[in-house]
């Protein structure tokens, strides 16, 4: 788990390699759930904090990419498979000078409340090196949500049937 310190000037940059296994596409794609996902939680520095913090997430990809970070507030810390009306969503915005390969979210978030970040690349065919930058004015805990079945090993077990006659 990564922690980010005080102040928006302190950043945590996470390099991400997009390959065929984690290139899920936009919200409308059936494999959206494959996109890299993280749980973030704003942790107050002391008990007298106001209950909110500022979060900025920047996502950048290769020159030909079209990226969009998505911040959601589900009621769980599991991977998002889709985003329905029951989940509040904040989508990233592109820079003032139109630049498809860079997108950013800046918003207020509640302390001690888990949020899910989905790093979406609109085209599933654009593979390569991406980076996500997280900045906040309160400490954050960041934890990657691994794909279902990640790290599981498959074993083949033989079965012998005995038949009594």
C-alpha cells in the first residue's frame, strides 16, 4: 500500500504497462473491468480535520492514446465490472489545450471513505507505457485492486473411479 504525504505538491506517480490483459477500453466496452483499478482512501493527519480533502488524479499515455481516469464511490472495495446509476462517478477532463493522451480529475473527497479509480484507455489496441499521478492535500492510502484470480494456480487432479460388481 502506498501513502501520499501532506500537500498537493507531493505526488505519487505509478507507472503502468497496458497490455492485452489489462486493456479494457471505455465504459461502453464489455471488457471495461480489465482496466487498471485502485482503491484510494484519504486518511486524516489528525482527528480535528474537516472531513474532506482535495484529490487530483492525472493519467497520461502514449501519443496516440485517448485516456480517461474515472473516480467512483461504490459501497465496496472490489473491482468495478461496470458503472451503473447506483455508483457516483467523476470522469476526468482533458487539458485546456486539447490533448487526448492526458486527462485529469480534481475533486473533493471524504476522509476515511474508499473510492475506486479506474484508469481507462478508450482504445483497447493502444498498448504501452502509461502513468498515473495522485496528488492530495491529505495523506492517501493507495492499493491496486488485482484482477480476479490473480496469483491463483491451477492444478490438474486425476480421479480414479472404482466400480464394484
